[in-house]
C-alpha cells in the first residue's frame, strides 16, 4: 500500500497548494507551473499522462475539458490513480480539508480508475 500523491492542474488556485502544505507538510504534491511540475500550457491529455507516469491523483477544476481525457484513461494501466474535480461551490478551506482527508484516510491503490467530485455531497 502507498500514500496518495497529488498533481494540481493549473486551473486550481495557487492558494490551495500553499494551504494544503501549510496544514500538512508531509502531503506530496506538485502543481503545473511550479518547480518540479509540468509546464504551464500542458494539455489535458499530457497532464493526465504525466499523472499516470508519476502515480499521482489529478486535482482539477476543469471537469468539462478533462473528463473526456480521464474517461479514455480509465482501466488503461495500473498507474492511473484517478481524478478529483472540484466545483466553484467549494471553498478553499473545504477543499484543503477534503484533500487532506483523501491523503490521510485512503491508500493510493483505492484511487485507481476512480473519479470523484467535490464537494462530496454533489
């Protein structure tokens, strides 16, 4: 069993990245456009391939454009850990708590081929 690691799409507010790290420093995450992350402008398909290659769950707010890429990837390989979509209706603090909950209460293997939408009640 392994810990869930995350890759943040460039459409996710930078405040979320810093808030997650401030609340729980041991969460492993990368973000598009930051050091160690994919370059800004990376296509959805390339971003998903990167997440598969590095065994990271993709965090995005771009459900409309990214869902088709995710659907094509489901079941394609054992490394695909799925995606978590957040809607505009969830606040940054709620999203921080949800990401930390995913990290603390689940194993990476539980996220294989899984897509979730936040807030959970949607």
